[in-house]
């Protein structure tokens, strides 16, 4: 393959990966150009870099905007943070390709390598679960519905296998037809169609105030911001009203008088995001309140590195100017179910929606719904803003559970247990989304019981396959 043709194939891969965010079926052919370029052993690192670097620049563009515009970091530092995240993500694309080429494994092992490293990226250090391949296809419900069996990583695995199947068909290998036939058969796995018994019916309202990020914490706007939420919620006749992450603009405590005064004449339960101080510690919390006062509080467990705390502070804090230090939030220590009449609600805040084990834990604790409070205004009008909400759909399918995503500027939505968006507030609009929901007695899914072990099994299988391949190739060479 000539250099110009190789470059064209790799550039096509990068364009198709980005296009997959908007036209999901393109993800099924996005990697084919790279696969053709990997037929020879020359420069696998460079080839993978060219194919994936534009994609990482695209999906992390919101990080640059958040740290430069809203955090106010100098542009050089903002660019360095942005590029560091892109290169870090690239590492998990490049390494599986290098292992595949160095060990000369069969191409059918490449999907297992890809997804194993996707899993490692999600769990190593503090986790970076952004831009998983499964997020490209959440709109294709027949393709993602078996996430309820083996989870989102299985969806990523299928995407890579479809690319390889088509590639092998183009190479006139019968195995390509076999791979695609299996993927098609998976679309026809029978699902339970008999609806479970109705547990309770509740009317739920999501309030989206659409407060610009650059006005959210300005002292002169704090009262106005809170009044906006109160005004939008004042005449609601719902059973539950939801405000997003940090909607309450002051430090909240159980002795607070503003929320109790507002709730005196309200018949609904209110769940809202607030920053709390307990002793010397600060928490990013979800608070549940009604006429009688605070009912329960959940403290966010999975904090965002460098935004909510500084890792290895004793070392890194010396290199961060005081005005840029975000301070440290304290991580919550346990999951919390809000028990509202007959309804059990699990809570996730912001970054937590990207971690499947948190939602799975709530389902096993018999939650009927998950409320995800977030503020994506940090990523204002960037691809990152539109990408993050996709994981709420996967969490709903994996656990067969209602998910209520509550955002400051959007995307606010109600997702059914089958992953269908049944109601949506458009981004960057101010309004209230109200829906009457029938909650059923939903049993834990296969994913809840056993399927969440799939990525661990996949990683173990991949490691064994690599080791056996190395020994097999070595013994064959010695002979």
C-alpha cells in the first residue's frame, strides 16, 4: 500500500469516527481503513495515532473550553491539560494495536484487545469513561438492547467485530460472513414482552433553569439563580420535582431556612443538588426535602480529578497557583436510596453516570429509578456536552430501570428501562419537563446478576490469549 493511499485510509478512519457521533451506523465501517493499513507491520503507532487523534481532540474539546473559559486557566496550561487527556486516551487505542502487531495475533483477537483496553481506561487511576465505542450507537436500540445481558462493553465489542467482519468480507474471507451472521442473530434474542405488575404511578418534573456557567457562581447572580428554580417549580402539581447538580447556589445545611420556607405550601418531594459543609469537609450532594424538612442526603462518591479534588495533593498542589486550586471535596462513602412513599430512588451526580457499577449497585438495592443530577454547562456548545448524556441510556438498558437526567442547561431527559427517551428538554432552553410514569416491579437483569463480570472476564481472556500466542510463536520459531 502506497504512502498516499495509507494516509487517505487513516484520514478516512478519523473522519468516520467523528461522523459516527452523529450517524451511528457509520461506526460499523469506521475502522475498516485502519484495518487495511495494519496489513503490514510498519509504523503501527503512527498509523493508530493518525486514525484516532482527531477523534480524541473532538470529544475532549469541551475540556479545553471548561478549563480555559470557565476555570480561567492560562491558555498554555489549558492546552497542555487538553492535550494530556487526548494523548492519555490515545494510549489505550495504540497499545492494543501494538500488541496485536507485535504478537502477530489472529485478527479475531483484535476486538478483545480493543475493548479490554477500553475497560482499563475506565478503571485505572480515577477512570476516564468518556468516548467509549458503545456511546456511538445508543440510538440503535436493536443493537444496544443486549446491554441488559453483558453491558456496554459487549456493545463496544460488537462494533469492532462488525468492522472486522466487513473487512474480512472485502478480503473475500468466509469468516467475515460468519461474524456478521452472528451479530445479526443477536438482534433476535427473545426479550420478555410480558409487562411486570405496576408498583406505583408518580408524576415527575425536571426543572431546567438554563443558567449560563459564567453566571452560575457570580455572587450578584446567586439569589436570582435560586429564584429561577423556585419560580419554575412554584405551581407544579407533581409528586417529585428534580433540580440539577448544585442548583442551590449557597452552602446548604440542615438548618437552612430558604428551602423549608419554599416547601411549606408544596405537596411534592424535591430533590436538588447542593454543596454542603460538614465540619472541615465539603460534599457535592443530592438533597431530598419536603414540607417537613430534609428527608435524606446523598454525597457524591466518584469525584472528578482536578475539578473536585487534587490527586496526590502533597505533590501536585505545589505546582498549582492558589487561585486555580479547586479545593478538595470529600467523597461520599456509601450508596443512598431515597425512599419516597412506594418509590425507591438511587442517586448519581455528574461524572457518576459514566460508571456502570454505580447504577448496577442501586438496582441490586431495589431502586425503581435513578436520578442523575448534572451540570454540563462546563462543556458549553461542544461535542463533549452532547456526548456525556449518552451513558444514561446505557445505564437504563443495563439495569432495566428508569433514568431521570436532570441538567442545568441540558441535556435533561427521561429514559425508559428499554433505553427509549420518552421525554426531552432541548439544550439551552428554560423550562419544566413533566411526565406521568408507571413504575413496575422490575427484577434485576442478567447484567445486574452476572453480566457486570463480563469486562473482567474479557480482560482475563485477553491476557491469557496474548500469553499463549507469545509462547506459541516462540516455540514455532525455535522449531
